C-alpha cells in the first residue's frame, strides 16, 4: 500500500478540520438571520460600515466587540463580502471595511418595503427551519440510530429517537414549531413555484381543476391559480393544518387524508411530498392519486428530487437532502430507476420527467 506524503497528510488534516467544523457555517448563518444582518445591510443601501451595522443591530454593548469576528467568518464563507480600505488591509477586526450583500445573502433579506418586481424571495424562514433545534438535535442521534435495534419503535428515525415522536405528530402538538415549519416550507415553495409556472407552463395546459395534496397553507396552489385563472385549485391536508389556515378566496381548503381519499380532479399536484414516505406508502398514495384522476383522464404532477438529475454539479445537494430525509422521515430521495418502479407498482402506464434548475425535477405521471 502506498504511503501518503507529508504534504498530502497536511492537506488531509486541513480538510478534516473543514469537515469537522462545517456545522459552524450553519450556526453562523442562522445567527446572521436572527440578528437581522442581511436586512440591516440592505436597509443601509446595500453597503454598510461596521459602526453603522452595529448601530442597526439588536446587539448589547457587551457583545459588540464580537461582531467583527462573526462578520469575518461570514465573509470567508461567502455569505457577505467586504471592501477593504485603499491600503489593502482591513484592520481593527474589520472596523475599517464596508460590508456588502452577495447574491446568496440577498435571498435572506426580509424586505417589507414593497419593492415590487425587483424584490427577491426571502429564504430566511427556510434556513431557520432547517437549522432549528428539532432537526439539529435529531441529526446528532444519527450514529446512535444506526446502532439501534430495528425492532424498536422509538428507533424508526433519528428524529423519533431524539424527540420520542415522529415529525408530523410533533408538528400537530406544537404550534410554535409548526409555524416555523410552515413558514420555512412556504418560502422555498414560493421560489420554486414562481419558476415552475413561468418556465414549465406547458405542464398545466388543458387542466381545469387541480388538487394540491399536502399543500399546507396553499402557497403552491395560489401560485398556480394566479398564473392560470381557469384552473380551479384546491388544497388537501390534514385537519390540524387546514383548521389553522384562513380562507383566502383564491383556493379551496379541504381537510382529509391522502392515504385514503383525494377529491376527483383533472390533476393532482405533489410537491416535496413523496420523499417523506417509504416506497410502500408512496405506492399507496399514488394509487389514491390515480383513482382521483381516472374519470377525467388527467395526470399527477410531481415536483421532487430525482437523484443524479440534471447534473453532477447538483449531486451533493441531492444526496444531502437524502441524508436529511433519513434523519427525520422514513422516506428518501430517489433516482430515476427508483421512481419508475414506484410508478409502475402504483399502476401508472407512463411518465416524463424534466429537470428544473437547482436540484429538483418535475414529473408528469399518466394512468
């Protein structure tokens, strides 16, 4: 066996440090959002000095000396950028520099000024959900879960091992975490659906009615209804979700269980639903979906990850999402072959899949 050189070991040691402490990137990002740093920079015109930033943030005097260190970390991580003085050096812990937003941190701005068409989507709720203590604590149980007895109900997922119940029960019992979850999913959904209705409009051609299954507060359904006024859109979700969602006059809200019954429609829409479930449950859900569209001769529209598509450039995000599914659901992200088997087992005759920029795909499924 060939031995590694000293230089290779030193490089490996540096990379090991990066992997070991990478969780600090998520925690620093969460801190930046909770402190309102992206919004503060935006409201200062997109460029801000450290003194002005300190004046704009809810940081007590005793903690202000620590902020340059957080900002240095966030600039090295690519969340922000810093302009150094003409001397070429940023001294005094960053006090001489000015901070700017990057395209990434622009997506974290809570812009409530009504900026119109130029307003970027706000992904802060999504980040806050994915870095919440409920998910982070569950991830800490991953190794214990791997070593646990398969027959233990408490060991079904790392999430259940950590919290004593599954995610969906936790959401139904805790309004606070449910609100964080719904806000996070809505922010991600809004961005995805804006792209889908603008760039994949052919998927909705000829549809007059659509049911968004597991649609939560109706973000997807409202986007479809707004873009295609001739489509009558409904949202089906569990009673605790529907009961907490006010009627908006745009879509209809129906309390129910997708495992047993879905209202008949020209199309059934499933965004980020099937990856929460194992193969057997996915087949069960899709059979109910197929029954709902048989009379109309319609289709099922699925927006979800197809691992390996569209390119290797997005592969890390896809497999990272799959690991997250392992942490808090019995589901998984699937490749094209795995999806195809589920579709056949559920009784569908054919499907076609189109990658969406990012790491999602949109699939049209026909009975």
